[in-house]
C-alpha cells in the first residue's frame, strides 16, 4: 500500500511537473524591472514578497529577504501582473467548418477546454473572461475543475452559453431547416423580453458568472449580418436588469453601429468587437463608461489562414468588411478616451497566441503601458475583480509573469514569456 501511494504521488508529480513548487510559505521575487499597472510606471530593482497564494508586499530591492524564504531571481526580467483577456472561447474549436461543433461530443468539447486552458495559462494569461460556448455550461465545468485543482488553467469568469435570437449570431446555423439541434446548443435562445429574462435567470442559476448577449449578427455565423441588430434595446435592457439582480453584468457582442448604441443605452458593461461603430457610438460609450473589447488582431489571422484553409467565402467576405473598419474605430475610441479592455477572440485563432494583439493596440493608438494596463488592471476592473487580480499589490493573488529584458520596449516580446506564476505556483520558470 505504501509503495502504491508513493507511486501515486510520483505519478502526480510527473503529470504536473510545473506545479511541483507548492504555494506555501514565503517566497521572495527579485525583479529587475517591475510594472506598476495601477500607476502606469516601471520601477527598477524591486523585491516582491509572497505568502502562499497572495502578495504580501512590494519593496525596494535593498529590503531584507526574510530567513527561510524561497528566492526567485528575476533580476534580468521585466516582472508584470499576470495578463487578463476578456474575450476567449476556451471550449471547443471554433475554427474549421461551420458545422464542426456538431461533430464533437460534449466530452470532446470539455477535453478541448483542458488543452486550451493550459495553453492560455502558459502564455501568461492567468485570468480570462470566457465569453461563450455552443454547448451550455461546459465552461462552468472547466472553471470549477480549474478552481478545484483538477485542471491547470487560468482563473475563469464564464458566460454559460450565448443569449441569442433564434437563427442569430449565437446559434449554430447552416443546417437544413428541418434539422433540430440538441437542447444544450440552444440553451440561451430568446426572442422576447420575457424569454430574455427567463434565459438570463437560467444561465445565472446554472452557474454562469455573467451574461453574453449577441446584439447583432456575426462574422463567423452563417447567414447573420454583422451590421444588423438582432435584439431590440428593450430586450437588451431586460438582460441587463435581470443580470443586475444577481449582481452580474452583460457583455454584448455588437458589430453594427445601431446595435452598439442599443446595447450601450441598455446599460451593458462591455461592447465586444465594436467593428462598425460610428462617432455617436464612441461618444455614447465614453459618456456611459462602457468598456470596448475589440479583437483587432484576429482579422489578419482569418484573412490569411481562413483563406488557406478554405473557410466559407461568406466568413472571409464579412471578415474583410469589418477588419479595417474595426481598427479605425478602435483608433478613434482610444483617442476619445473610451475604456479599452483586452480581448482577442482566441478560439477563432489558436489558444496561447493571446499576446499577439498587444503590438496591434500600440499600432492603433495606445501607448505600450496603456496596452499592458488594458490587459491587466483595466481588464480586472471590467470583470469587477480588481480586488484580487490585475496588479502586483499587497493582498491580491500572486499571479505574476516575467519577460526577459525590457519588455515594455517591445510588446512583441510577450510571445516569449520566461516565467508564469498563478496563485504562488510556478507553471513556467527560468
Ligand atoms: Zn467571440
């Protein structure tokens, strides 16, 4: 028995070697450069003390290291809070033929989430707002499995499913009209104010953290038109009001300007994509404090890989019609002072490439520090999680990453991460 249990422990250690350093006791991180995401400045030569899964203090590098502390030397690195993306789809493989979700069982979807969650964490994204799955509640299961230690992955806030009109942007479309989908694919379908309220309740009662609603058509949903509104302002408001009773917020997928304005006026927390927004929409977002989560990288991926892999012509056309417009709108929104939170639509492109959008955000008007803040403290505020993540601050989770050299001088360097810690556990180290 003793041998068996020792073998079991060894097997566990081999299965997850990266978490072999347990989160307990005191750890001291020597940081050559440390990014203060709250203040938007970089400090040289700092000492970060961690106790268990939390940050205990941040002091000048000359401070004394307590006896017995484990020391991690990151003096050659830029040390930052773990990155946060507000728009991932960790469940499934969105890329591929439009009906691909129907070729995969719920179990296969769940295991794809295990793979995708691990890739995302190892890319330095220690928190994600996961913004929808075709099969309802697979994301809830993944979140819970990460939280209880079964699966390695980022902290997750999840949507449970898509709230969408029937045949709308959140549906699997393109089948013959007489083919009936299983109910878990259609959990969030609603076509009136009472139905929206009822679906929002069902999702939040079922374990979702927030609501994802599809306010307009989509690029990657067959038949739907990105510029066309799918829910009315009244229906969007019903979702916001119902979610608010649970202390939850609503994220609205919206490409068309009218759909964006309907969603902002309805009180959603964030606009996803925002591809075809006009000046009035930008002014309204600024006025209401609505966050913009714009996936300005992945249009290039779809245009090149989608074309190579012969994605449907309709998808490629709609991608072409939204990519440049979205980038110009993004530039205007940045200039207008709209709150920008990081989100890339990973799942449309491969998980683990999440940092590729950082240089794009600089190209379209942000400073490197503002881009990093959008992927740390601003994203944390959007999620309502600024009390626990988003900066290296005493009391928050010890979610810390590091990039060799002066990372802020070249945001493309975030693709080559040297160190990832989540909750005091090292998953990738020098
Ligand atoms: Zn998406």
